C-alpha cells in the first residue's frame, strides 16, 4: 500500500503455484517456507498468482502466511485477505457453455473462491480431484445458486474447438492434460495483476514473477523481473531474465537470492 508518500513494501513478487512454489506432490518445501518468511521480513510482498481457486490453495496461504492472491487465472483477486476484484461469468453464458459441453459429451466444473461443483463424474474427474486432494461434488444446478468466476471443462484434445466456438466470450487455456481453464474473455493472470497493483496503489514498485507454464506467459511479460523455473516451458524460458533451479531443487530460494530479495 502507498501511504504518506512512501510504500510499505520494497517490491512485489508474484508466485505461480503448481510446478513453481509447490513441489510435484503439491507440498511446500521447508526452504521455500523459510524463503517466504525472509522475503516478508525484508518488506517484500509475496503474492500467489495461480490458475487455482482460493479454497484449493488455502493450505499454501496458511503455511506461508501469504494473504494476497491473484487466483483462478486472474478472475478473483484478494489483498491482505480482502476481496479486490471478481470477474463473474453471467448465468446465460454459463448455460450456453453447459449446452455445448453436453453436445461434446464432456463434463464441466463451476467454481468460485469458496467451492465448486461438477456437472457429472467420470474417470478423468476422479483422477483430477484425487491428485488435488479435493472431494468432487456433483450438483448440476450449483451454478444457478452460486456466483461463478471460473469453469473447468474436462477433455483431452478439444481446446481449438472450444476456443473457436466461444471466441470473444470466453478464454480457454490448457494447464492440465485433463481439461481447460475457462474464464471470461480477456481475463488472465496479467489482468488480475493489473487490478491488484492498481487497486492497492503498488504499481510504482519493482515487480518480480516466478512461473513455469503457458498460463504464466502474460504475467512474466509484464513484470520488471521475470523468473522461470528450471522445469519450466521453453516459451516461458524465452522471456526469463533469470532461469532458476527446478521446483524440486530449491528453485524459489535460489531465484530470490539471485535478486538479493532474501
């Protein structure tokens, strides 16, 4: 926050989760937890920037003490535990999407910051939520009674079909082999970060971002200092100011140390 002509923070660091802040089993390495604590002690603001929703990653916030997050690929933004910005998907558009999903023989999950429900269940949904350690709840009418800012459609090879059909209405990105992250068109980690910086008054601070996948490209391209994990996508690495070690080999602490942040 900007106060009295000075900033309360020295810099802002945005962290992707899967493949970046988290290890392959979705846990946090001890040295990563310690690095975040040192970062905060140095008056640097750590912010999670993830394709996942807040309820899915609450354990990360609890273990690190981070309370600022750009979640669901930019569709729900929170600062110090307070909601800043939400991109709600209108019910008529959800119903249009649901109909197309049914035509394709696929299933969809509807999400907000506190929970989710599925249109149905199959082997792909069961595998997905077992990996995420989440209970999958089937309720085909859930979206009618809950605000929705994010959807996930289960398919292995139909991104172009969905992207073409909903061009100008929805953005669909594959960050999971089992399906597509789905947001309002134009919504991304980049737009979420812009809302975060603008609405907190932190846009004048140096910015850093750590990422590894395609949904991190816009985020990496907009910050002052893009850092890509050693396990990251080649397109991400092409944007990197620095390529750190992998998420399984002290990549977070190494990257923060490289820039003198810890």
